[in-house]
C-alpha cells in the first residue's frame, strides 16, 4: 500500500472514530476533548471536524460543543431501516400488538419533537392514525415526556423554560412547574404516560429502549382511544412493553 493510500485509510478511520464518539457521548464534547479522547493531534481533528461540518454530519451548538447533524441522524435511521433489522423489529412489534390488542410502535427523539419511526397497527375499525414519520411534541406525549425525564435535571429545566408548552388537548400540561413534577414521577416509574394530553380521546404509555451505555435510545409506546382502554388499563401492559424493549435492545446489540 502506498503512503498516500495509508494516509487516506487512516483519515477514514479517524473520521469514523469521531462520528462514533460524538454519537455516543453523554454530553456534547469539545474539539479539544475529542482530540484527547481519540489521541488525534489538534490540527488534524480541527481539519476533520471542519470537513464533517461542511458535509452536514456534525454541527456545533451555541457553546461550541459538537453534536450530530442532519446527515448523521439520517444515516442512523437508514441503518435501522435495513432489512436485517426491520424484519425482526416488526416481528417483535407485531407480537406485542397482538398481546395488547392496540397499536404499538417506536419513536425517536429529534430536538423538541419525537419522530414516529415504526409501528404495527391492530385491526380495530376505528384507529388513531399517526403515520410513520410524524413529528409529535415532547412535552405532551408519553414518549416525549419519557425522553425529557431521562435528561439531566438542569438541562431539562432550561429546555422546559424555553418550550412554548402550547395546549394540544384537554389535559395538556402547560405549567412548567407541574410538568417538572410529572417528569420526576415518569423518571421514577420509567414509564411515560399521556392522559389525553396530545389528542383528546387518546391515552398512551411508553417505556425506554436503552443503548449499551444504559442511555435512552428510543421509546416503545402503545396508544388507544379512551372508549376502548382507560389509562389504568394501559398501564397494566407495562411489563409486556418492558419485555419487548429488552428484546429490541438485544437486537441492537446483535447489529
């Protein structure tokens, strides 16, 4: 292998190490922290980061720390959508939906929204139709509140204070203090709830899907119209959701 090819291979490996480190970090790292963590000289890491920013894979936040950008989010979603994972994921969701008798799905955090990433519907004639790709608010949905509850308290409070907390349904929590109190309960129970807070007439619960570091990676949810299931009835399905979440976690590790 020529010197030029060796240098190119080395640069590619470093880029992948940088992407991996940023995507797995508990908090957004600085370029200096990445340089030390990955043992990459400062001039090299600044050059590689500039290229990744230009190409839309990473970006800097207001503090100058590094976070994933749109192309990196799209890459992660694309990997999860591959046939290898999709068939098993759908089988797990289908089994859960058959047990519960209601629509079940997976949502992913994306800024101040959750994205409906995948779902399996039941065959009831009346459905609450939230198609794959839908964006839902984090402050009034079961998965969104679960995601908020997983954040460090100080960061969560800053975010809540800057959210509009617009009323979406009859029971939407619009008071930041009340929302914070609810999120503490969600964190303690490891189960998000939506008691007609996003859509009038709909209740939902959600449990975490965690990565190998124990961080919330996605949320597994089920929702139903209130004329068919009360919130208390939905909460009885929490053990089934938790079991399915562990199966999805194991599937991620296999990948």
